[in-house]
């Protein structure tokens, strides 16, 4: 199932992480209602830079999403996912910005004597 939207995971991205998430068939815990919708809710929240309470209703109750996010964070799940993704990185999206590299004040727009 392809979730549409600017902030949603593509199918290939979902395939890379879905087996790392709790609640899948065969786990001892109760199966999650919809891990993909949950992850899409998190992506939406962080990419749109909104408070938890402003999540659209289509994702479910924001308090439930926040609680689940907190539980997974305490278990170190996000760290495992990010570590796996970094190991498998193709480096296409690496970038350097001004928060990392500072230029000397004369490097930008200095008037030349020519």
C-alpha cells in the first residue's frame, strides 16, 4: 500500500525498516494497528515542525502517537533504525551547511580592486 503525501515514506523506504518495528506477526507483543501510518505521522510531525497536538486526525490520537514514540525511543529502536540506515547509506543526501562550516567574513561578496 502506497501512502501518498509529501511527508510519507515511499514503498522502498518502508521495505527497508518495516521488519525492525515491533508489532509485526510473530512478535510476542500485541500487533501494532498500523506501523506505517505511525511512522508517517512522525515524519509529518517533524518535517512540518508542528506540535504533537497539531497532527492531523487521519493519523489517530496525538497522545497515543506520542506515547508510542516515547516507548520506542526508550527501547532504543530509533537509534537501531538510524544506525542501519547510515550503514547502508549511498551518500546521495549528504550535505554541508552554514551550521557546520563557517566562512571568513571576507569570503562573501568582497569588493575587488579590478
